[in-house]
């Protein structure tokens, strides 16, 4: 991979971008995502792109937290950004003057985690990104799996705790009752943190709340790492819930690797240990015997790296001579 490529990872609260060349990712540029509209978001992407572009830049890959129609690069819908039926690829290609490839952000991260530098290292991988929400990405048989319309991998919306006593519950918007995202996301950890701070005023979280500071998920992670009992209990609860969703993914795909990424994954073994234990209890005997459950190796850079790898792969796919060698 000698081409100069730019990867852009668009999140609910920040945008990160960096060049990738010869399998090496340069320093990331990070700025807050304050997009009040799709046009404002494209303005932000254009600003960071101009900081990084070179004369030899070949293409741009962009990961967005949205359901994406990959063939056209149209963002169909997003929970956390104002992206609904927005032809991002076409609009950005016109604006940036280069080939642009758009995909779901966690799909991009999964692509990065399946690679060791520029080399494909894992052929069957499931990515679960635990951030504000919960995203998913699939690499199956050595290729990104997008499904019939490009929307596969919405692991956060699998149901792990729905009340089915009276049949299927009524739909009440997203995230749905009983979904992995509703029960195990960073937003959920925020709510659990506030409730625990109120119930246990002498805990680290309770003392933080007493100082009139907002109590959020990152505070739980920090307090748990420092040994606070209540905070560690919350990480265990979240990890066990996450493990049920991981078990569903293992039972469905029998992957070599399940990768846990996203901001909440900075808790490390405090999250991963309970998730592993819970997942193993719900996996069907004989399934997942070769599956490793691990943290993302590329951390916060996975989305940026994967977006750039996406651009590289798609340029090859558009080149019959190169594609025939792959």
C-alpha cells in the first residue's frame, strides 16, 4: 500500500482524521463534531481534509455512525447525527475532488482490526463498539459483510432482554426496549452512574455528585480502575449484559475473533472479564471453540485506519488489473 490515503472517522461528539501510507497511520487530527445539519458536517470534513491532503492523495475513506447504502455512499439514517437520506459520497466527491468511499464507522473499525498493518490477519471477525451507543461491524471470509442493502452489522439493536410474556412488545422507537444498546451502551452507563451516585453518596461517584459535577460513564471507568466498589459493580453489570450480545454474535457467526472497542472499552479487563464470562455461559456447546474475545488493538485509531483501508480496497476493486491480483 504505497498510496497516500486519508481516513476520516465521524463520531457523535468528535471527528478524527489521519493519512495512511505503506500501512502506517500518521498523527490523527481531532476536532469536535458540532454539526447541526448534514451541510455543517460536510464543512467539518472538508476542513480537516484540507489540513491533510497532498498532491498525491489518492482517495478518502469516511466512517459514519449511520446505516449506509454502500454502493452509492448514501447515509440512510443515523441515531446520533442529522443524516437521513444524505448522498454523502456524491456530495463529498464533488466538494473534495477525489474518490470518496463511505461506510458505517464500526464496519471501518472491524476492517482495521482484521488487519495487521496492511495485511489481512483475521478472516472472520465481529466488532462491537461500545460508545455513546453500540455499533457493530462484520468481516466474514476475509471481506466486509454488508448484507443485501449494506446495512448488516447492527449488533447494538439485537434484543437481549425483551419482555415477551405477552408476545412481541410494541415498537417504541430506537433504541428498542431490551436491545443491547439500551442495556449496555455508554449512554446507559451515564444513567447508571447518576443513579448509583444518588444511592451511594459516600462512594467515589456520590462524592463527585456532591461537588455539583455531572457524573458520567468515564467517571465510572476512572473510579473502577481506582478500586471503588460501586463503580466496579457497574462495570461488571455492563460487561455481563454485553456478554449476552457477544454470545448471540458467536452463535450466529462462529468467528475467529470478537473485538470490543469504543470509549467504554478503555475500562479494559473490568469490562472484558465479565463480558467473556457471560458470553461463554450463553454460547451453544461446540460453537465458538476457536473464538477469541479481545479488546481492539488499534483503540481510538481503529475507525480512522479502517476508513483509509476501505478507500484502498475500493480503489483496487475499481481497478480490474489490481483486483485480479487480490
